């Protein structure tokens, strides 16, 4: 706060001494608030530093617990890892077999992944079912396409065109001007032989 703000608060009749006293009291109050906030920050920082080494202590405790595991617990953990690895390897093997069966059918890896499971027989059954469906669909489309092409009418239909309209005859050639005859002969060098 400055002297102008203090004068506005106290009014225009306020003396310099009153303004100074107001500013001094205001600054004392503000300093007290700042000191209180600094105390609170220091207290929070102190509490935070007490708890900051939690992750380090937890990891050390985990290491101690792991070291204290019994042989049976270690064997059980290894057994779980082996089972997990075996399941993953079965899925990889069955994925390779599924891709081999579906080779050439343009099936995405995402669809193959949905068909593959740990059970080889179930995987092959699903993959063969999809293969049969795709091949049947392909044959049906080929058959329908062939049928539609064989029944397609290929004869041209030019019913509105007079077939003899653009044919040059000896009579038409004779009725043309000399300039038109020269132009026609340039466009049709062997045209005189075919005139009727």
C-alpha cells in the first residue's frame, strides 16, 4: 500500500501523521502474515523430508523380504514364471501355425490374434473354419462374376444413327466444291477407290 491509497482510505482531511501510522500498522500486519506463512512452509518442508525417503525404505524392505524368502517360495515363484513363459510360447507357436494355414488369404494379424489361444486344437479349428468361410466366399464371388460376364449383352445399340449418313458417295463428292474435295482427299488418301 502506498500513501495515496492510505489517503483515500482515511479521507482527504487525514494528516501526514495519521497516514504514516496507518502505513506502519499495515506493514507490521503484512510482515506478521509473511512470517506466519514462512513458518507453515518450513513445517511442511520438514514433514515432507521425513516422508521423502519412503520409496527408498520400501525398496530396501522388498530386498530384505526377497532375501528372506524360503526355498519353497523361490521355487513357487520360478514355477509361476515357467508357466507364464510356457503359455506365451504356446501362443507364439499357435500363431505361426494359424498364419501358415491362412497364408495367401490376406487376413490381418489382429484377426489372427483373436483366433489364437493356448489350445492348439481350438486354434486350428477356428482358423480352418475362417479359411473355409473365406474360400467359399471367394468361390461364390468368382462364380457370380463369371455368370454376370457370360450373360452380358455386348452388341452395340446405335439405333438413332443413320448408318449411311456419313458415307461418301460419288454423287456427294461431285456436289462438293473443289476446296472441299481437296480437303476430303487429304483426309482420305485412298477414298476415291472406295467411292460408289
